[in-house]
C-alpha cells in the first residue's frame, strides 16, 4: 500500500462547498502514479515503451470532502490479469475512510495500437506484493 497526501485545491470545490465528485478521479490518478513510482518502476516511466490506459474507474462515496480537510489516498494492488492490473483505493478524510475506488488498467502499446501482456518485470513485482 502507498499513501499519497492530497492537497485539495479551490477549483476542486463545488458551489455546495464539497469537493466535486469528478475531482476524486484526479486524486486516484495521483495515488496510482505514486504507487507505480514507489512499488513497480525502477526509474523514470517511459510511456512510449510501456503504457497503461484506464479501462474502468469506480468510486463509492461515503462522506463528502471539503476544502479544509486533510486528504490522502491509499493505493493498493488488488489483482492481475493477462493484460490488466486492478488497483484499489481508499480516500481518507482526516484519517477516516470517506470513499473507496477501483481502477482496471490495461497495458497498451501505442506503436502496435493495442493491448499487450503485463510486462514480466512488472508482473514479478506485483506478484511479490
């Protein structure tokens, strides 16, 4: 699991004073990138060589966030397929869970124009988690 501190921006907040539901997906993205940097990658990410596309995102909201909240995202590995990786997220509000999410990520080769198997080096690291 990797914990990522999130700074709530003024632009994240809607007219009701809550963080807009769409902003949560940006928070998950920050958590996802931080997770890959901490657990999977051995250096800079070469997006042209090994890329991911998001095939599915889902979030269950339990309580709202507001501008002043101390927010973090916990990102963890859920499961591994032939070409896909599933990550799970917990959005924390002042240390308490306020939303739960999941992403299905597909390994993609832009030169070939299609999905590819999870790279062996990544697979070994995910299986070791």
